[in-house]
C-alpha cells in the first residue's frame, strides 16, 4: 500500500512538474511558453444586441397593445380599403367608366395595390432609419387627400391619379408603419398580434362596402367617398397617437444591395416566390365576386354584400391562424391555409352557379385566404434580424407588388377570352395560388427538411 501511495505521489508530483515546465519554460527568445488552454481561451457566448433578445420583447402590456391598436387602425385604413376595391370596380363599370372594358378598369385598383406593395422598400428603409413617425404623417395626408380628389373624379385619368397614385402612396406608407412597428414589440405572440392587427383590414372590408352601398344612392358617389375618407381620418388620428417603434433607430445610407442580399438566402427567396404566386391569385375573387354573382342571377343588392361576407369571415381567418401559428409553427399554418384556399377556389367556386353556394364560397374563401395577411409579416420576421425588418419586409412586398399589378388585369383578359365567362379566370386563380403553396413548402424544407415540427 505504501509503495502504491509513494508511486502515486511521485506520479502526481511528476505531472505537476511537467505542467509547470510546459507553462513556465522559456522559449528560445526568452519568452515564457503559454499552454494551449491559456493561449486559446473559450469564446464568450453570443449575446444579441441590446433589445434584440427574445426576453427583451414586451409581448404585451399597455404600450405594446396600444401599438397593436394603432397598427389595427393603419391596416383598416390601408389594406381594409384595398380589400373592398371590388366595389369600385363594379361601380365604375356601370357608371363613370361604362365605356371601358373590365380589363381596362381593373388597372385602377390593381395599380393602387401595386403602389401600396411596391413602396415597401422605400418605406422600409425610412422606418429602419427614422421609425414610424414620418410614414404616419405622410401616409395620412396623401391617403385622405387622394380619396377626397377621387370623390370629384369623372374621367378615367382623374380616378387613376387620385385613387391609384395619390391614395395608393399614402396607404402604402401607413401599412408599413403599422406592420414594422408591431414587429418590434412582440416575439412569442407575434403572429397573434399580427392577426389581431390584420383583422383591421377585414373590418375595413366589411364596413366600407356596406357604407358605400348604403350611401351612394342617397347622397351620391362624391359625398359617399368623402364620408369614408372622414371616417378613415378619425382612425388615422388614433394611429398617429399610438403607433411607434420600440427600437433606437440609426441612420444608415441607402444601398440597393441591402434589398438584394436577402434573396441570396434560399428560405427567403422561396418565401418571396410563394408570396408572389399566392398574391397573384388572392385578389381575383375579391375583385370579381360581385360581378360573378350578378352574372349568375344574384340581385345587385345581395351581390353587393358578398365582399362584406368575405371580409367578415376573414376576421377569424386572420386571428385564429395567427394564434395557431404561434403554437404549431407559422410556416405550417400558412401552408395549410393556402391549401384550403386552393381547394375552395377550384372545388367550390367553379361549380357555384346560384346564390347559396356563392355565399358559402365567399365565407369560406374569406376565412382561408385571410391568414396570408396576418402570417406573411411574422414569417419574414421569423427568418430575419429584427433590426432589418423594414428592409426585408420591403424586399418581400416589392416582389408581391408585381403580382398585385398583373393579377386582376390578367383575370379581366381571361374573362374577355372566355366570352364573358369566368371559368378561365377561376382556374388561373386556383393554380397560381397552388404554385405559391409549393414555394412555401420549399422554404420550410430548406429550414427543417420534411420533418413534422414547429416551424
């Protein structure tokens, strides 16, 4: 035992002497050698910038939810207005612009949607540099001014300039002010918060068509437009008082490559491709459902309520998928709702030739398609540095803008080629949305493969 203990002690002593020699023995230049462990200390764990860690996001509280209210008002006034432009397509076709074809008239709403989306890179960069204040002031003025001028319009060019260009620019600035601000306040509950805010577009799509249809025969087109504009102005005053970013913004130079770099990421590229194709078909039922109902014998009064039904159903279609996305994965829920939208268009809308199935289609399509607006922002944020949310949202929505520009005119041209029928248009709408769903599946695949997990 003593021999073993002495041997052990000797071994330990030798080991200690060897370690000391390795550390302290001078090299040929007279400097002390330093052990490998001391020469290469373990790197410090990554710490996100201040305010960027998940725990730094409030995910609730009075200020955060007041920002959600402001974003709701912004989206009501911008995307809610866009969601009901099918009413104006129908009205212009039978009144001021009756001498024009549906495809020509469709350039007014489609250009407005294009401008609203295409402004995303500019507004996103301004938001990243300065926050939401400038966007809110600019957007409020130009959107309301454009609607007031459209109320005086009687010619095609007047309506195009006022509604498509002026109002479209203002609506664009308001939409991205609310969308990007909300991203800075929520992390775990981001999709739910976006779903609640996006329900503003649904409520706008319910209230504005009913308001217009009830007022236009009583007080005329001009004062109907002005009444809607004054209502939106009241909401935008609330938005200006409550919407703000949580971040400390720093001015950075404008570089075009900042908007190109995200597309080098396969997951972002496929997400943008999916957004493009889905959006290309998304607004076709919204813009033409009233004309479709009238084509198959629905009364004008009942047909006028189809947009209200569609948008009313999209209220839970915005909120429920947002809640589900936070629990089960936002990509997963987006893919499922796109699949449901495609099925509803191809399997239900095409055979709908009478009042009851058209009404059912309006409700189901409103619910299924509503998830896109509430989830696309959280999906971009999920794969982005939140400090670049304005630029990356801008890149994605700029791609979407071209789908918004061409979707409705293509649909109008397909109606003309079908001798006034709607079958070609319906097939086109369903197929391009299906392509969009495949791209979203591809984006998910680049992240986790085909495994079923929360993404």
